């Protein structure tokens, strides 16, 4: 069972994401998966290419950023749960997006890629024990209790969905 982490269990910059998530995080992640897949499947190519300002990402790039981030967070969860104590490197979201031409990624691919990525995390979570969630990992320039990770994953997606709804 995963319980909501204490604010001392993760860095301050993650508070805005984790605050978006209810206490019962796993059913929320499962429902969120269904919701986001429904969102993706209803996008046209023209919508995927839309951005609300010249210096902002397209919807396609936002979706890819969400997937990239979940993949990094899933790896970090795996590493820490298996006892890896090394400092897990950070990643620069802008470099990931700016150095990859995603224009060829169709809606069906993004749908499949997100589904597989979220399912990977949910499957990893399913095999973990309560003691695993109490482990603390070294993430880039901070430490974090592993129980914060599912909340961070869910909150990150909600954060971007709110932006997509408000600005796109």
C-alpha cells in the first residue's frame, strides 16, 4: 500500500504536482490513464501540431514530454526499489524535446506509447512491497522517498492536462 508522502519526503518544487493528486494514488493513476488515452485518441493531426505561442511546444511535443518524463520516473522507481544508491542523473526536458523531431509521430503511436509507458509503471508498482516505497533515492540534485513517485507521475500529467485545457 502506498501512502501519501510527507512534504519532507520530496523536494519543494514537486509540491505543486503532488498537491493535485488524491490520497488513493493507484486507482487515480489507472483512471488517469483511461482519461489521457481518450484525450489522445480524439486529437487530429492539425490539433497535434497546434501551439498557443511561437515559443511553446505543440500538443504532440507536450504528450511526448509527458511520456519521456514517465519513462524517466519509472526507471528511477525501478532503480531505487532495487537498492541502487547512486545519484540518478537528471534530464533536461527542453533538450529532450528540442533535439528530437517528433513531427512524424502520429496520434496512434502516441496513444500506444503512453499506454505502454503508464502500464509499465503500474506493473512495476504491482510487484513492489510496502517496504520498497519507504526507500529513499538520490535523484539528480535531491533525495526523495519512493512513495512520492506515483504522486509525482500523476501530478505531472494533471499539471500538463490543466495547461492543455487552459491554453490550447
